[in-house]
């Protein structure tokens, strides 16, 4: 008997932008469909000022599905990773399944609706309703994020033997012992007409599937039309590496199922050996060592494509959080996110707090049942990820509901006894049913209050920060207020022994609902929605080890009249440029030059920020004046006796430059792979001109599609577009020209 086949079904889809029930049956209507590749958004959007009606509508998708070459005694399952908001699946005109909710995946057994003839063409159609439904989480009231629409994640076809492995959950009890143990909980489903008899065997693989250990065969029997659970164990495993944030060793568990005819099925999953604990004393402990959790929240919003980002863009976000911002944890606010994002977190050692969909609202009993289904789907999908340390089983910032939350906690503990539960609430006055008290803390009101006191332990701050409009075009004193507010809160959290850590709000700007925003985008991110850093990013980046990455960023545009005199020390307004110049850095000291004159050497403010690894530097008494005497600014950062960083702000606009960079030089020619092209208007020394509105023209040549506006107007001196690979190989060239600057730049990518 042949084992399982897994076929990625991202290509060869057709799309109808309106509700067209005829698509369910196929036939002549197929000619009117638009060819698309998954992930797919049902409507491209501008970077801001968009109408929610563009994606809140009904659309259809369809494609041909080939029957297996040996259809007898095989099951065909379609797996959808994410369809927003409801999906009705039809096969050859027959309605076979419905799914409600867009943030967890689902599977559909289409076997009985297929034409059971070798290599027959079967028509699969999906009606997608992307409107907000008040009876489906997270809907029911206004939400501070957009849901978007379409089949926005991947689809796979599984061709399985009648008796197959349905689920695999890997546990590593007592991972700190020298001799390690692996326990695999395996569910086998028998869809056939007779009892299945055979064996199961657990194998441990490392590296390129090099087998480290294998257990003995366990005899198994599964009655027809039912499933059975089994536990397989490998013991006394030697020389096993722990999964650590700085060295995230991954292993692979493989379960092989055999009957009298040979291999019947096999299923494998990545996992890691690690112990993660939130303690009653306060600290979070990973592999026996305390680790203060410091990170940011992440929304899955991208410009133009909404949530329909392919693997490369998802993985890039994890890299930004870990390597650019120095985070060791991320919260998936406020829903389960892409498997590609979580896979990358596993690979790079970025810890994850994952939570169910919701925002402040609890619906009726039907709504609650769907929320509990989301808990189960999230945990079953993701419980083998070593990066995940906490399950969020409470609707973000919702009111107490004892029976509902007792149910979600019990469900999570049954499905995964190895991880604690958390439940994000607003403030500290709330019933505590979870294992970790998780709270959004917006008590920041200096100098009176920085953070709340933990009412209980374990305690984790899941959101914080000054809620000021920190878009890059905002006045510099507002951006400084955002940045210093985060620094002050981080300092308080790092210095509090009973707080496990803090997750700031937030990593990236994101699309939100009209009633909550000025232009459709919430500006709370350290990075903007284009994934270009704003000033606040330097607060987090500067806490990294300078041996890994020296950071030197002045909180200024260094323009006449730039600072309206906000003094971050005294929290008051001052005239002119009497306010201190704030510098975010991990250097030991900073030399400041105005023109050719050395104005002083300044060191980090350790008296004000005693718990930050690298406090900001306050450069005082610079005595700058408005007018014709305006001169350049140069900062020099030192580690010991080594100069490791320099930042220069020119006095004039003589050297303005157009900078264009592409994240990746190679794409897969699969029709869905995508990379970002960032466009910046700088002063010639790398500093973005945040008030620039220069327009650029884009000219694309080669087998790729441009995602984004053309011409493209810079907002705050920056913009970004994406290049989406076609399905043939070749060189792609993008020419970016700025007529106002009389400059042109070219980037190229190879599609393979």
C-alpha cells in the first residue's frame, strides 16, 4: 500500500470578484475567472485611506483537482490554512463542507464527491464570504484591526491510505536530565470497512533526516470507521542539545505505520527539547535559567496585500523581531498567525505567546462554541512548536466570564498539559483562571506611574506604551515621547523581580477600522507597515549586545525648528533647541560635534534607567540656534577605545539621495513568492527625510508582477512595493526614478 502524498495547491486557481453561484458547478463559467495564485487577497488596497467595503464581500475561487492514479482505497483531503471569513466548499457541484472563522485552518474530506476514475478532472469551488459576521469570533463589535478577505493562506491536498496517522503530538518530559525521553501521542484513523492491524514505530531524526534512534514496533488494532490513540516512547537518548534562544536545536519525530503489505503511512514533525516555566516567585525560567521576556506584539498586516503574505514575508517579520529589534518573545496579537511565521520562530529561537481570535467582545453561546473550536484548532496545529511558551485562551481585553473561561482553560490543559495558559485582560482587576496572569498595562503616566504592580504571580505584561501618534511624520517631540515612554516602561519591567517580562505595543503599524484611526493605519509600531524602522525601533535595537550590532540613533531630524522644545527630562515644553538631544545607543559614550566643534562627550543615563542594559544618552547644553549659523551634527559612538558607530546630519539639503534596496536577490518561480523593495529619500548620509513627499516612477522588466502603486508617492520620506515572482525563470529588473531629484536607481532579482 502506498503512503501519503502531500501536494501544494497554491497555483492554477481562478477567482471571481463577485458572488456567482454558477461557479460551484464549473462548466462555461470557468472562462470568466481571473487566474490567481495563493496566498490571495480578494482586493488589493492602498497603503492607507482605504474602504473596508473593498474586501468585505462575497467572492469565489475554483480550480481543477486531479483524482489519484489509484483512487481505490485512498482518501483525498483538502487542507485550507486560512480563509477569511467563511468558506463553503463544493466539489463537482456538490456542497461538501462549510467553515466559519478565518484565523484557523480546516480540512475537508472530498473523497466521496470525486469522480472515481484515474486522472479524472474534478472541479473544486470555494465560496468565500469576507464580510464581518457578529456570530463568528473575533466579530461582534468594532475591532482595532482589519480582517481582510480571500483564501489568504495556503491550500494542500492530502492523498492518504484508508487507515492513516491523523495527529502527532511530541512531548519531552524532564528535558534537563542528561538522558532524554521523547513521548509521542499518536492518533490513527481508520476510514476503511475492516479492522486495521499493524504496527507503529517512533524514530528520532536530526539534521538532514539522519536517524538518531528508533523504537521497537508497537502492535496496533484500529476498528473500522473509528480512530484510536497510542503513545510511543524513546528513552535514554544521549548527546541531545536543548532548544535555546541563541542555539535553537531542532529535531524531527517520525512515526511509521506498517501493515502486512509494508509501509502504510508516515508522519513527522519538528520539535525541540526545552523546559519553559513561569514561576510563582515571578521570573520566567527557560532550561533552568531565568530569562526576562522582552518583545513586541505583531499584527499580520502588510501594505496592499492585507494578510495574504507568502512564506518569505512571514519569515522576514520574525527575523526583524529577533535580529533587528533584539526581541526574545512575540505575541501573535490577536489571533493564530501563519505557520511560516511560527516555523521561523522555531528556527531562530524567538519565543511566542499565541492567542485565539478576539478583541474585547464575547458573543452568544454559538460564538463561544466557535471560540472554543479556535482554542482546539490552534493548539492541535501548533503544539509541537518549541518556540510557543504560552497559550492565550481569553479574548483580548474582554470582561470576565467565569464559565466560558473555565471551559477554554480546561480545554487547553487537556490538549496540551505541557504549557501554561494565559488570558489577556485590561488592567489588573480581573478573575484569575489561567496559569499566568497576563495584562495589558497602559498605566504609564510619568512621573506618577510607570507600570502597575502585579496583583498575583506569575505575571506577564502583554501590552504597554504611550498611546501617541508616532507616525514618522509626527512632530519629533511626539516621537521622542513614544520612544522614551517605552524605555521607561522597559526599565521598570526589567527591574521588577515579580514581573516575568513585557511585550510592547507594537512591532509594526497595522490597518485598523475606520472609527479608530485617522487614515486607516494605527501608528503605534516601532516599524511602519512597510517594515521600515521608525525612531522607536532604536529603543529596542539599542538593548542588543553591541558586539553583535552597534546602534547609534539620535532622536532628531536636525532641521531648523525641528524640535518644538519638548524636554523629555522634565516632561515640559521649552523654546527653541534648549531641550536635550536624546540618543539611543548601546555604545559606552558618545562624542557630539556641531560643525567642526566638539561640544562634549556624553554617557548613558544609568541613574535614570538603572535596569536597562543600555540606557539612552541625553546630550545637554548644546546651545544650538536658529538662523544662518545652522551647522551639521556628527555623533561618534565608542566601545572602550574603539569607534564603532557614526551618525551625521548635514546642515543643508545639498546631498539628498534616493535609496532603493531589495530584501532578497533570488525568488522561487512559483507564482506566489514575493520580496520587498524599500524606497527611501535620505539626506545622503542615510537619514530619512521624514517630511518628504517625493513621487517615484517604477519600471519593471522580467517575469514578475509589481505589487503597489505606480507612480508611488513617498509618505514620510519612505515607501515600499513588492515583487511577486511569476512561474518562469529569469532576471527581474526594477528601475526607480525620482524626477524631482533627477535620480534613478535599479535593483534586480533572479526568479528560479
